[in-house]
C-alpha cells in the first residue's frame, strides 16, 4: 500500500476547517521543543510503536493521522510502521517542519 502524501500548506488548510485533526511529530523531543507545527503532538520515532500510539486515548485509529518530521523522511518511516501494523489512515507530511516554517505556517516552541 502506498502512503498518501500531503504538503504543509494543505495540512494547514485542513486544520482551519477542522481543528480536531491529528498531527504527530516524530522528531526528537529537543527538535520538537525548538520549533513545531502549532498543533502537533510529539511521539519520537525512536520510541514510536503504532500499537501504543493508536492505543492512546489522544489518537483515534479511525481518523486520519498526519505524521510530520523535519523533512518528511522519518515521518514516512513512521507511516510505513503504521501501515505494517494494520493502521491505514496515516498520511505523511512531505517537506516536514522545514517546509512548514518556510511557508510561514503557525508554529510553537518551548
């Protein structure tokens, strides 16, 4: 199964229509604290277990889940792990946080 891809601007447009979308940032805690998509939750790739992620009360396996990282490579790996575990509603954010910031989209830090 190929994994759906989405760009940061399209993701932000989706969020503006539905503030309940799920975004997981798989970068390290340090990277996440430095700067991040304003509505992402951090679950670092080195501890990313799809069964635990979707067993979490904050993440609904029945809803689309957008996965972001720095550039799109780690998020693609996390999305592949999800699909291998049977979770199909995962979407990789191409360009990641680098493109998110370059497009001037809402960020948080700290």
